[in-house]
C-alpha cells in the first residue's frame, strides 16, 4: 500500500472528495488504522477545500460509515481543528434540514431520506465536539437564521416552515 499524502498546500474541492473516498474505502477494508486515517484527515481538513471535500463525501455517501462510527482518534483531530469543524458541520446540518423539509413536502422520499441521513450524521458529530464551542456557534446560527437561505448567494431565504424544521433539528443536538 502506497502512502497517500496531500501534495499541494491547497487541494481542490474535487481532489479532496476523491482523496477522502479512497482513504475511507481503505479504512473500511481494514487497510488503514483509525489513527493513521485520522492523521491524514487532519492534514486534509486544514484547508477550506479539504474540509469541504471531506464533509461533502463523508456526510453524503451512504456507503461511507466513518461518521457513523466516529473513531476516537478522529474526534480528537476534529476537536483540535475547533471552530472550522463546528461551523462546517452546523452549516451542513442547517442545509440538509432545509432540504429534508423541501423533499418531504415535494414527496421526494429518496432525497428526503438522504438529507435526513446527512442531518443525523451532523447531529451525532456535533454532540462529540467541544460543547461550549458548539453552543456558541448554534446560538450565532439561530440568531442569523433569517439571513440564511436556500441558494448559494442567499437571495432565496428560508421560509418560516423551513426555519422551524431547522430549529427542531438543531435542538436534537442536545438530546
């Protein structure tokens, strides 16, 4: 097995997804220990694109169980990263919650289930991160929810029903 390291200081989003996929498949096949995988992930998530690609893959791919199992060594690396990991996880929780609501409303049950799975993975991860930091970021997000929206440029804001559903999921972090 050859060592897989990040050659660039700033991998692209797509490179980060592909690297994460390969590492997770090796981990699932018991070719990588929890500790080695955690070290590699820590290197990857130091960059914005690295973190985005990592979470895009691990949150959305149903075959990837890394965030379902959450090895202790990985939780430790996430806690070391601090605020950036809490922020990206919370943003994914908010977006996936809004999408779950939309898909259920439109009776797109397969998509609703995928979005719900992402929300559940985010909630489980947020429960394992620094409680004070999660609480701080949750409160900031709740206060800013009126300024958030369904589009990348945030021109389409979340409606009242979506916000209610998002808040319900955010409250599940404490349960």
